[in-house]
């Protein structure tokens, strides 16, 4: 099976490699149930978390994944970065390279930074989210979650709801799910759905009530509170009226529809807290799967 | 059940451009039957002897200003309703540029409740397109439509920021809503005249033609890109019409104009009577003729009143200070029939089409605007032979700002029926 | 030069070895108390299952059986070819204070067993760990000694021992491959 050096996006990642990630992640899920959640697979390797854009959850997930593999972890985030002192992006990358890391996990608010990094380093690069472009490990864990529950991805109807325009999670999920033969549609306020998305063979709904009726998987995206001040939507309460997964909509879903969310959930905006007991367990399982997936990714990349 | 038979009226058939003499039975708020010689069913059935009268669908005004909430002294829902039914209107759309702008679902809901208690005809709110009509942030269209807003407009203002217009129109059209645009680039409105020699001589700085045509062009461009429904209101220039005509291959563009742009021209400003001061200003004679042509050709879909009440005190200011606008609910039909139809400029069927079926279609009111069995019983009986002078004492509006007092009008509304009830009888 | 193939053990011999090892385990442990079996993927698991059935036929008790995949504990991950297949690990019982019999098909350098020992310790603290193997071919690189051996086969490094079991290979046999 072909080895790959970097995980930058899902478009350029072979399906067999992704299948391997799913398989290995299943084993890591078991490791996470042990009293001692550690395997020595990456012992002696160094993983650098290069987070130019602040993130607690994803960074911790990668950090724990690396540590459970017995790797040494170094965290580098903007609050203490030399970028603030005026160091350019490329100088920072060259400095990181001199630290001889084996794997660099990078997140930035600008799209493309991981690609640039991959040209400057001998290490393997993992994209932990670059601007609004791509978030491959999120898509992998979402697909893995669905595959574990439904046994397959092909032919499933997947609906992504929310701020599609600004979401790297949406882009990666569309890329990933369609790669494996699922039918993806999107739903959200017209100003948050890009005009040309139907060219990507994705069905567009503006009416959530209509959209949710026959779906196997519904992925609810976070809506940032700031969006209501930047003109795309008039208010959060109108967003809630039109696009919130409330009790009434929940009860109209097809039986066994999976409800997922990349987190953190704005309860009572994206999802009503009244249905929290029904939906929270799977969302938490996504987090656990995220850890297993990231362990699998680091493990497979370190084999290079 | 209450019922009503209208006997012996000449019922209009717009499609075949004809009138046929038939009785109309109204029951349960709907037109139950159209047939010859309908017999009275029971004692609770009223009869209207409509011999010699013409039966039209109740008139629909897409653009009207009611000053409630805030300035009920100028015009309240109640007085607007009385004024409208005198003029044959059974449905009006009220613009949101009230003192307390109708830009939230709560305000729409309040308005709708006030209509329920104070009005005898159908009055629907038009919500604001942007918060405070400031042209910066979009409003909660979905929630406002839920409360009863039928369309959205910043009338009085034009959204200068194209990105805001794009966001507003994109969102609104995804919800199936209608945008009504008042096209005016305020920076190109230097004064209350037109850009011609006449206004120059009067010392009135121009409302440039470009002010309207540039903004029309931009709005149509955005609507075409988004494939969004757009209605352009009070069109007053030939150059705007040109642009609209080309755009009309796309079925979702529509426009209206007012009687004063079809009948008056800017020579009426010669004695600086503020009752002739409107925005956009009265057209040049050339533009007036072009507008009539546009009406005939179907480029202009509707005639609206742009009924704009102002107090005597406000209108008694200097020409530059006086607010623009004239009331018009009571005079639209009489003026248009006498000065357009009787002059042979358009036929009665075109006129009726512009004030009934077309506005109904644009507002997506499937059950109004036509006389057909099963449709709403919103009807008006008019004596087309009666000519009369419009007097000050006829004015039912709380404001009297009309220049047509003393004018001869033709076509007197005798009965106005709304939802099956006779709401006005002369 | 060609590869010659010699059959070292046949089906019947393997069956007797399993029975003998089962008795030896019970003898050394003085019964089934605190005993449990852990098979190393892949064939160690099948052998462990057979030993479990065998012990049942003797003592009428089913011992707890766990399976172990040692891939994540290998010390040669960077050097091996395409990603080795990771199989499942499942130890669903508590190994603390238990006596674990670790079972594998071939004992060679001892590195696999070293991995397995590390991994088992991550599950808890067993009281004792025994090692049972079907074949010991010598050439230890670590100080690891089996407690129960099916057959000792001295080999040279150029030779290769292959265990075939019905569950995965369709037959029960042990072959020795020599380069001639």
C-alpha cells in the first residue's frame, strides 16, 4: 500500500490510505479503553504542534494522540510565538525545521500554510485546519464515525447544515464523503452557501424542514455569533427559527438518522438543548473517534 | 351564511377585453357563482342592484404610506382604510418608513394586530429591507414573513452598498420573498426638479435621470445574477424604462409608476405649489409620454398611488423644505380613467389590469385580483359614466395634501366589497 | 539454488502436542486457579483457542482467553516494508494477579515475545506470565525462555519455519524451508 508523506487534504489522499486509517483507528479505539492508554509505536519521535490560529480542542486532541503513541510533543502557538515579534511565516517554518521534528501538525487562519510548510521541512506535515480550506482529520473522524455506525459510506445521504461558506469542515467532508460514494447535500442561509457549490455535485437546500426528511447523516456546523454582525444573517434568533435542530424537527427525522457536530456545540442555537440527551452521546463519541483517528494518522505517517 | 347578490352589473373580462352582464353571488367571503339571473336563496341574502355599473376586482395598491405607528395624526390605519375603500381599493401594501420603522417581527406583528381591529379592508405590511432602513444590516425576513410581511422595501431610501443589496436580495429570494426597490442614488439628487431647461429656469436643481437609471441598472443586475424577484417602484424616466424593458425577458423583474407621472409633467411646478412636489419629481413631458407608452407595452406592470400623507403645516413650508408626496388613494382611479382611458391613451382593460391582476400576481395573492368563482370576494362597482369634481370635503384621509382638489375626475366608486362585506357604499 | 520444503510436524503430531502442553500447563499451575490464556496474533490465537478447548476437556473449565496484536509495540516499525496489518487486541478480563499463559506459534529471536510482555503489562500486573510455543527454532537475541515447547527445531538463519493451521491456512502442518 502506498505510503504518503503528508496529510494536507483529502483530495490528494488515496482511498486505500484512508481505508487503512479507518482500520488502524479501530485498533486505537481499543487502546483507548485500556487502563494504560499508551503504546510505544512513536517512541523517540517528536511531534510539533504548530498552531498559528488558536485552538484548544484540536490541539489537545493531537497532543494526546501523540502522547498515547509515546511520542514527545512540543506545542508552538501564536500567543507565545515569535511571529508576534515580527518573524515572518517562512522564517518561523525554517526555525521549526531546525528542531528536527518527525511530524509537524499545523493550523493557520490562512489557507495553504501546511502546503508551504511541506516544502520547507523533512518532517511529515499534518493539516489541522488551514483557514476556510481544509480540515482533513475532522472529515476522517466524521467518516469513521458514520462507517462504524452504518457499516458503509457508499450510497448514504449526508446533509451538512450551517455556515458552509466559512467552513473547512464542510469542504473536507464534501470531498471525503463523495470520494467514498455518499450523496452530500448542504443546507443553510443563502448568504452562507457559496453560489457555485452545486457545480461540486452537491444539492442545495435553503429549507431545513424539507432537507432533513430522508437523510441518513446530518452534520450540524457551528454558527459563529459574529456572523450576525457581519451582514450574512440578520440575527441568531432567525437562524435558530430556520436552521436549528429543535425537538419538532428531530421527531420528523428518518429513524436511525445520525446527528453529528464537529463541536463545540452552541446549544439552543444549532441544536436544541431539549434533545441533548439523544444527540450528545454520538457527538462525544466523535471526539473519542477523533483521538483514535489522529493516532492512526500519526502512526501511519511515521512509517515513512 | 351571509350572502350577497350583485345583480345586473357589467362584469369585466380582462382576457377577452370585454364586459358581460352577469349576476355575481358572494358567499362566505368568496365569489360563489357567476351566472345569469341568480335567485335569492334566503332572507339573509342582500341584493345590490348594479344596473349601469361596472364590476371590477377590488383595486390593489402595491405602494402606500400609512403613518402608523408614530404619526397617526397624519394617517392612521383606520383613516387609510376609509380613504382606500372610497377609492375602490380592497388591498393595500403599507410601506415601512413609519417613524418607528417596521424592521422587526414584533413591529410587523403589532401592525397586523392593529389592522385586525381598525381596518375594514386588507392592509398588509411591507417590512424594511435593512434595519432602520439604514442600508447596512439585513432584517429577519423569515420571522417577519411569518408575522405577515408580504414584501420588503427600504422605500424612501436606496441601498447604496452593493454588497448589502446582494446579501439582502440573495437571502430574501431564498425565502421566496419579494423586494420592492426605491431606485434613487441620493448623491445624484441635487434638488426637486428634473434635469431639463424648465427646472433650470425655475431655479430647481435636478434629480438627475442618472440617479434613477443607474440605481435601476444596478438593482436589476444584482437581481439577474441571483435570479431573484425584484419590483422597481415609482419609475419616472424613459431611460429607466429602457433598462427595465431589456431585463423583462427575465420573468422576475416588475415595476410600477404613479398617476402623477402619467398625467402631470414638471410644468406644473411653475407656481411652486408644494402639493406637486413628489419624489421622484414630476417628469418632463417627453418622459411622461414614454411612461404611457411603457404602460401600454406592458413594460410597466402596475399603477400605484405612492399615497404619501403630510400635514398642512408641513406642506406649507418653502418649496425646498416641504416634504415630498401627495395622497392618492381616492383619486387614482378617477384620474386614470378620465385622463388616460377617456383620452384614448390606454383602454379600460389595461387600466384595470394594472391595478388588480398584476399587483396580485406580483404579491403572489392567488385568490385576489380576478373575478372568478372560488376567488376572494374583493370587488368594486364603478359608475364609469359619472364625472365629478373632487372636493376637499371628499377627502377621508387625515392629510389633505393633494393637488387634485377641483379637478374633474371620471368613474365614481359606488360600492366597495371586501371579503364579501360591503365596506363602502356611496 | 532452490528452496526445499520438509514437513516437520503433521496434523496428528500437532494434536498430541496441544494435548501434552495443556497437561503440562495444568501440572505446573497445579490446576486452573487464576489461569488465563493470551494468544499472539495471528496463529498464536488459534493455538490458544485449541488449548482452551483441550483444558476444558480435561478440567471441564473454560479459561478466559485474550488476543493480542503487538504491531504498535514493535521496535522495528521504521524498518519494515508496507504497513503491517494491525489485527485486533481484546483482553476483556482483568489480568491483575492472574497467571497468564502467553501463546505463540514460533519462538525465534524473542522480540515478538518481548513486545507482548510490554503490552500485557500495560493492561495490569499479572502474578505470573508463562510462555507456551509450538516451535522453538533457536537464535535468541534476548534473554527469553519458553516454559512449554511443542518441538525444538534447531535451524540456521538461512532457514525458515512456517506453521500452517486449519483456521487460516486450510491444513495443520509445520514446514522447514532450506535453501539448497
